[in-house]
């Protein structure tokens, strides 16, 4: 390819909406163009990168026996009703684009494909002899994200590789999940990404065990907590840890005391010489389920700890499974609560806040479901709000409150906490970009959609399923987020839009042009992905563009062309190799071959 045929339109300034470096560089380099919020055109340079990522993904999926297919993006609502996900995905904060066709039928644009693939499996797979089966596709997904941002990182239309596997038993599912895990590690290594595998929350996809792959980057939206010994790493959404021990508190009698204006834990502790671990705090939520009125929820946690709403939502989904899917979990807006003689004493709430305070609130049904986090439940004596403004209370024990609480882990693990597997180890925080996620789904979808098979023993059972996603377009941008400098992108060879750029320093010089042309031909004949920049621009402009585009190897044909001399260098290493042109291929090809198999970019010449 020649640079002048590339429709190269680069920008001097990053666009205002690009907040992170990878987004800025991709737009400045002309790799992507925004068409609408969260909707991008992949321009030819980006498309070359994406095709290389896709090729790596394909090779590794094929290598573990997965079969490629292509499922429709347009999916009937009926399938999603059968799995129970139509409402979760279209109502409230649901992210599925939905529409009604000219016959009045409801359809959705696929954000993911469990329903479609499971209904196909139900049709096609009858016998244990056909199992296991693994199917995958590379496809555009649609998600009406609440906050599309950071370019391809969180798009509303993006490329995903999704795979689904079907098994006769759980053991075989676990075995294949292990194969996927290894394949994913190879994919990310071959793409030159630094990735952490972490325990994950399964979210709206559901099922049991799941693991995310996080590209390490400060701009990542996820927080990973891990131990230095490498034995534990989890997304903060599901991470567990040991809370700091509580300072002992002897409470001899149940007693109220005045705390005027002390509506926060800090204020009460400061005024009464207490430690936050000696207090408990109360949070109110409204849980909206598919069936019935919203459930009021009262959660108690030790004063120094925070509630993890992902854990809380998962718990509520389990406890109230008969109410259908949990559609949303919102903080109970105290302004909507009727004042029963007094205002709701915000800042002074106690675990025994009476159900009266929510009687008659529109949309709410029943009394509080009361949850207590283990940190609070383990306290024998504690200080809490007295449910009266400007008053707190010393409570000698939970039994005194005469109420039943569900004990659970709803606490948010924090960096610095001690690890469960070894109390001497502490958790540290790393930010990550989720580039892949693998799940053991179990039989959730096969049961809902009737994907059953005849067992070897003559019975009929739902199949065991796994599902496995990679954000292909997000991965490509994550690579830039990990590899850039002040001059632009630095692509690893394995996914670079071009492996080598041959730059003619002075396009007016006949000898330079001829030598560059010859090398360009030789490199192409050796199947090197090469760009020839023989534009009649100043050398500085061409070097600047080459830096911006991040092509990993650069051959400069300049002043020494007359005697066959050239320069070889990598994108950003300072050392330059002066070569005779005849030495280019022998020097470059072995290095390229190694790097094509995957290595971090720019190891130097
Ligand atoms: P996130 O938590 O970032 O919203 P998710 O957990 O909803 O992602 P999955 O359903 O696990 O995503 O999808 C599989 C993969 O697809 C993710 O690991 C991620 O790499 C990619 N992906 C998900 N949403 C987007 C998006 N809006 N834009 C680009 N890639 C995405
Ligand atoms: Mg995920």
C-alpha cells in the first residue's frame, strides 16, 4: 500500500469529546470517525487492525474445536421472554435496542446471543452423542449503553467474538471452560496485551463461575483487587476480603443519647470518642422486580464499611427469585416518604427503623427486607441511629432489637484490606479494561428454552452451557491505551495496520525513490505488510505521520541511498541500525517472524 492511496486524514488536535489517550490517538490518526454517540466508522487503518485481531481470535477458537457461524443481530422478543430477560434488557436501565416491525411484532437488536443459540441447540442437539459442541461468531453487537464513552471502549455498536458451548455434564463444561481460559490467554498474549485474569460478577448474563480478562490501564473503568502473591485477583464488584477488626465496645445497657446535628458517622465518632468500627449505619433501597410492587430494603453495615450494590443486587435476586428478574436497585428517595408526624430522621436511622415509615409510599409493597452485613452482625455492642432526629443509641446486642435480619456479605472490599486466603497479604488496586469474560452458565438458559438431550442412561436433561466473550473493537483500542507515547500510537507487530513503513526522506530524489521502490517490492514479495510513504511531503511531516500511526518498524531511505545505505529503526526506540539495503530482509524478517507470534511492541532493533 502507498501512503498517498490511504485517504490519510490526520488531525493536529484531539477532538473535544476524546477524554483518554487511546481515543484521542485513534481519532487523530484517522483510524476511527464518530458517526453518532457510541457509533463509530472503522476507517481503513482501523479495519486492518480489527481484521488482524479477528484472525488471531479465529485461529485460537478453531484450535480448540469451536465452529464458526453467524447468528442474526435481529432477534424476536419471544425468545427473550422465554429466558425471562426481555424486561430486564428493555425496561429501566436495560441496554437492548428494541423495535416493533410492520406486523406489530417486537424485536431486539442482539446485545448478546444466549437465547438465539440455545434455541438452535434445542432444535439440533438431541443426543449425548452430539455433545460437546462449541460455536462462535465474530459479529456486531448493539447495546444502548447508559454512558457510551471513550470511543470504541464503550460503544453502542461494537464488535464482539462470542462463543457458546454445550455439554452433557458439569465436569465437561469445567474442562472446556479451562480450554477457553487458555485460548483467551494465548489470544491476549498474541495481541501484545498485558492482561490480568480475575474473578468476576456474572451480572445480567447470570450463571455461576465467571472470569474476566482485564487489560491493565489507568483509564480502565474497572477496579481489580489482587494480592501480590498472585493467588487472588477479583473485580471489586465481587471481591472478598477480611475487614479490619472492630475496636471493642462494652455496652452495658440500651441507652439513647443526644447527638445534635451529628448526622454522619464521622461527626458522631468525633463528638463521642468512638471508633467508626463501633457503629453501624443504615441504607434504604427500593428493589424493582418484574412481578409485583417494589420491595423496600434496609441494609445495615459497620460504620467504617461501604455497601457493594452489585453484591446487594445479586443477594436480592436470589432471596426474592419468585418475584422474577430484578430490574433495578435504587436508593430509596427519602423525600418521597410520607412524614409520619416527624420527618424521616435521615442521618439518625437505626436497624429497627419501623415499617410505618414506608406505609402508603406509592409503588412500594410490604415491610422492609432487612439485611445485615457480617461486619455489623458480628458486633456484640454498637452505636446506631435512634430513629429520632439528633439522637443515637447504644445497643448491647442484636437480639434486643427483636427483629429478624438476613446475614450476608454485601460489603465492598477495599485496597489495603487483608486477603481471605492469607491474612498477612493485603489487596492492592489496579485499574483494568475488561477485554474478555468467560462464564460457566450451567443450565439456566437450557432449562428456560428447553434445550434438552437424551443421556447415555436413557433420561432427558437440560444441557450444561458456557459462554465466552471478547470485545474485539475494545481490545484494539485497549492496545493503544497500553502502548502510546507523546507522538502517537505504538502498535505491536501482530495487530499493527502495517508492519513496516518505508519512508522516502526526499521524494524529489530519484535515487531515493528507486531504492525505496525496490525495497517495497522485496518486502511485499516476502509477504511483509508494508506501507510505502513516497509522498512529496517534507521528511518531517512523513516521520510525524509514521509516529502517529504507530507502525512498529521504519525503514528510512535518505541521503545514503546513492550508495545503497538505509536506516532501520523501531517506532520509538532511539537506536537506529545503519544498513546496506541488501541486509534489510535478513535483518528484519527473523525479528518480524518472532514478533508476529505476539510480543509487547517496540523491543528495539
Ligand atoms: P461492561 O461491564 O464493560 O459493560 P459487560 O460485562 O456487559 O461489559 P459482556 O456481556 O461480558 O460485557 O461482553 C463481552 C465483552 O464485550 C466484554 O468483556 C467487553 O470486552 C465487550 N464489551 C461489552 N460491552 C461493550 C461496549 N459497550 N463496547 C465495546 N465493547 C464492549
Ligand atoms: Mg462482562
